[in-house]
C-alpha cells in the first residue's frame, strides 16, 4: 500500500525529529551472511540490532546500579 503525500510528509517529519542512523563497518561477506540469516529467521537486521542494543543498555544500567549500591554500602 503506497503512502499518500500527507502521510509521507508526516513520517519524514517524525523520522527527522526522533530517529538517527547508527552505523558500523563489517566485511561484505559477513554482512551478506547476516542479512541472509536474518531473513531466514523472519527478522530484520534493524530488529536484531535494536534488541542487542536494548539488552546491552539494560545490562549496563544494572551494572551501574550494582556499582552505586556497592559504593553506598561501603561507606
């Protein structure tokens, strides 16, 4: 289903205000294997990256809380 002009403008405005692109360089052969594996798993590279990023941030937040709690307990 094609987007009408108003919807496309609204989408573009939202993306410009709220989204950014993160990039990394990987070997072409590895990137192609990754894309193929994502497709075979019925997911997208973006979904895999987003889940990994969320898991990493949650892990780091927990580690920070433990560090802060440890410093507080030691006083």
